C-alpha cells in the first residue's frame, strides 16, 4: 500500500475559530439556486451554484445541504458546486428502499447521472464521507478526488455510544422516539440560536465551541434535526463495515478531522489514512465534528490546495 507522509496538524486558536466577519452566504438568495430532481421516483432537493468543473458536497447524519454554507460561495467562484439533501434528510423525500450506506452510494451514482456528472471531486462529512467513500468503491470513475471530513465508517463508537449497543432493538426504538421530538419548529430555531447558552446545549456534540459560532449558522445546522431518515440511517452507519475494501479506493484522498471530535473520534482519521492508498490527513486542533464550519478559512484553503495538486500516473 502506498504511503503518504502526514503533514503536521494545522494549529487552531481562538482567533480563527468560526467564520470571521460577515459570511458571504448570508448575502446570497439561495432560492435562486435550489431545485428538485427526481431520483428513483422520489423528489430530491439540491442546491447548485457556480460554473466550471463540478464538485459534489454530501452532508452527514441529521444534516442538510446548509452544512456547507461556509464553503459553497468560496468554491463557486471557480466550480459548479452541487450540494444535495440525501433522501430522508433536509427537504428530500424518503427513499423507496430501506436506508443503507450501500443504498445511499447507489443514490449518489444515480444522482450524478441525473445531473450529467461523469466524474468530480466528492466531499463528504460524517455519514456523507462514509457514503462518498462507498461511491468511490462502487463507481470509481465518479470520484476523481475524495475529501473525507470526520467520516463515519471505521469507528467502534458513534455519538459516544459503542456500535454494539446502538444495534439493539430497544436503542433503535428509543432513537425513533427521540427523533420524533427532535425537530425544532423553524419559527423557533432563530430565536433559540440567538442565545449562546442554548447554542451550546443544542450543538455541543458536533462543535467544539458552539457558543462562539454565529447564531444564524447554528440555526441552519439545527434545521437538519428531526428528519425521518435519521433513526434508520444511524443503524445503517453502525451495521455496515467496508474496512477490508478500502485499499481499493483509487481516488487521491484528503482526510480532514477535528481534534476534539465527539461524534467520530479522531482515531478514525489515522485508520482511514492507513487503509486508503494515496491518502493524507490533516487534524485541526481545538475543533469538533464539523471543521468545514468551525474552521472555514483553514478548511477551504486545505481543499483548494488539494484540488489544485497534480494527479500523478501512480494515482
């Protein structure tokens, strides 16, 4: 297996945590970029912005396309950025078939067909990274480069609980019950997010310092909660194991992780780097599960540099 030297971690500090100044996404009318596409007889919500070579953005569990708000405007200057709500999340309809990581991988393949994407860099966070990597295994030409952002798939724990516990029927039933009441009415989200203490309570599992993040961005993250696919997707994450196949990933791979990730521990970053040929990792200090939002400037620079790197014949 090819090895790539791991660069030193990117230092994080108080001065560069979270967006700096007014975020560009707040001045974009996203309704102009939102549309629907039919995939497997289900309506799927997506946002498409920018022109040029495509980049596909895949959110994580209990997420939505808005998880990439701090990144889409930056890359839309040079690329056609497409961010999708996975079936059963955001505003996309539930899929016809039972939810699984393999099923979401097949969905992304069909989604690329529908949007005339032959191949593209695919960037996935958490479960979205798991699904993006599955796509790279099942349909290698689709994934020209792979960016795994705190990706699920290899950890023996998820959201702090061992996988074997999460597989129990009683725990799955409890997850369904909790999810029924997890969605906060949109009319209340913005009010809740104005208060740093409430931001901390709502998002401390996914962000290292939610009280220091802007309220509007936190509100957009909270908008992904309580969606119908969440309980089954949680079980799909802990049930599926592809570690023995990761040496078949052909795409150059960048692994970005937060040092203080409480959802998928940073140990998984090291394991992904060991198992995927032509992969390298960067760990962001004092950062949680969503480094693309917590350290947007550093994250965007890392991905931009990665996309600009020449691909060798060995790759």
